[in-house]
C-alpha cells in the first residue's frame, strides 16, 4: 500500500504516536514531526545513544522529517496552521483540552482544512473521569484488565514485555483508524476527529477473555486455555535452563507430540481438569527436563505438532525463518531526523525565507 501524497503532521512524543506515524511513513506518507524547540521529543534523549541521539528514537522515526515550532507563541501557531493547509492528517498526543488552549483545537483546524483527519491519542480518551489522568502502558493495561491476567497461576501480575496499550491500543489502532477515515475522505466525506484511547484499545484485545466470562467460565491469571491451563499449550523448561513452547492445541498435534515423547498415555488427558491435568503437566515437565532446548530441536523440529524453541532476543535475527523473511529489514528512505533538521525546506513551502527563518530562530519560535 502506498500513501504517497499524504502529508501527516505528527505532534506527538514518545512511543504511541511515533509508532503510529512510523507505520504510515513506511507506507510512503510524508510524515512531518513538529517538535518543541530545544528539547523536542523526549525519546530523542533516552539511552542508549548513537551519535548523540537515542537508538529508540531512531527506530521509531525513520522516514520522517522534523521541524521545531513553539506553539505557545502566536507566530508558531500561525506557522502550524499554514502547515495544516498542506496536510491530510494531524496526530497529537496531548491531554484533552491542550490543543484548544493552544488555539489549534479541532474546531479551528477543521474550519481551516475541512478534509483534515485529526487523531488524538491519549491514555484514557477525551472524556470520562480519568480523561485528564496521567499514566503509562502499565497503568492502562492494569485498568483494562490485561495486566491482571498476565503471569503464572497463584503468582502476581507480571508486566508485559511488549507495550500492548502503547503499541496496540495507541499506535496500531490509531493507524488503522486514520486509514479508515482517509477512505471516507476519498469517497467525498469531510475530515473527522478520532478519539484514540490506549485503554480502550487494550480492552479490545481482551475480546476472547470477555467472551469466556460471558459464557460462564471463570477467567483467572495463568489458568486460561492459552495461558497454562492445559499441558498441551504452555512453555516447558529444558535441561540447562532454556525453554520450549508447546502449542499442540488440536488433538492431532497433541497425539503426535505425546507419541514422539514416548507418552501415549497422556493423549486422553488433553482437556481433562483437576488431578489428571496436573499429572499431564508433571509428566511433560519431567520429559522436557531430560534434554536441553537444542537437543530437543532434532526431535521436535520435524514434528507437525506446533512446538518451537523459545528464542532469546539475540537469537532472533539468525533464526532461519526470520533470516529468510527479513522482517527486521525496513525500507528506510530517510534516517530518523535530527531535531528541526528540515525546518528550512518545510517552512519555505509556507513562505518563510532564510532571513525570516533566522528571525524566528532568534525569537525562539522555531
């Protein structure tokens, strides 16, 4: 998919908005980061640094350009509005009401550019009792019920290593919503304001859990079908400390696995409950503990039973499937921009020449 010709103004900081606009930039949209003079996106300075700029920032901001504007000044606001005239989408991540207080809220932007799509990414949404509450991914997943389900049965909730609310609820959901809104505009409709709540998005990822609860099942941490309830779908420790994933959910896969492990008597215990399920768990744990992860590879690798070794991060790139598909290789048209790197070329489009640009820099507007 190509978004060539679509200009997106990105006023966000940190992870959710950057991930959203990175997805769109990778589709060839012209993404312009609008940052505060002097400091810019806070993630620019988050270690580890490469050449004085954050490796994390670089990963999320490829294929984008940067201009700095002080939106607390009249001149900075006026320049933003001129850029809005050239834009298709604006993404912002301020708390509710901030854009209005700056004089560039939805009513102003929509009147200026009726076709503009504006996405506001916040933790809890534009309304409700938590609308202005501060938070981060761990708080949003806690509120959504995601965090409470993550971890072993009988143990405490464990923070997820991937930011479900930030990336899924905030970044990815915003990108999908923007694409949907753009289709509406292309079909002749006006622009729209998208209220993207990271908490709402995380709740949406619990569709199956809520369906189970609605069907009368008790949904508990570490005891769901796909989180350790059954021996056929869980992670096992191997000799030496590494792990193997088992996803033998379908009966044919479970039967094949039990046969390969020399445990045919466990086939009929796949979905039993109570003591017999506990026995299946123990038996599988004992078997996996007899070999190292790499020793299990030749046994389970050729088996059609949904079993794969659990890789550490430094092993991922060299895995044959990852190496073949190369998902870590991206189409980088532009490296992540330095702060304000493209100010001259972008502001020239709205009538700011070199002399005027120098004046604006001296005044702290740019």
